[in-house]
C-alpha cells in the first residue's frame, strides 16, 4: 500500500468519525483546531475578491461628473449644464456642451453627483461618474 493511499484512508476514517459528531461538537472541534494551530477556518475576504478589487475596499466618497455627450436635444443639455454651472452664460454653456467630454462637477459628494447625473441624463446627455 502506497503512502498516499494510506494517508487517504486515514483522512477518510477521520471524516467518518467527524460525521458522527453533532453540529455543536463540530463547532467545538473547529474552535479547538483554530486555537491549536493559530489559524482561522473563515475564508479570507481578500482572497475571494478579484485582484483589481482587493485594494478598493473603501467606498468612494467624492465623484467627478463627466459630460460624455450632449445628446440630440442641445437646448435641454445646455439648460441642465447651466443648472449645475450657474456661472456659465448661455454661450459658454453651449460651447461647454459642444466640447464634450467635459467635467461638469469635480469632487462632488455621492448624493450631489447622482443628482447631477440624473438631471443631465433626463436632458438626453450621456454622463459618467468617476
């Protein structure tokens, strides 16, 4: 009998013995093994996340609202931009919409960024939050 087969048989016997335990006894066994070996039976969160998302644990709090396209209804788009950027005159807002992609708001809070996005999209614009 090979070493691998013997090991597999021993593990199977152990599994069979564990099957006879109650849930509470299995929980106690897990706790005892964790304490004995200084490990945790819980899966690490970072291991489950894709590599690119592991660093993005903290939720983003500031957003840039970017006008990607003004859409077909330029008047509605200009009105929406002027609502968000009241310092722009009519001609400046028209030029702003025509020069898309342009950043409408920088560092806006989540709620304000979502409201701006909604207003622009209702005007027929294509919008991106970053």
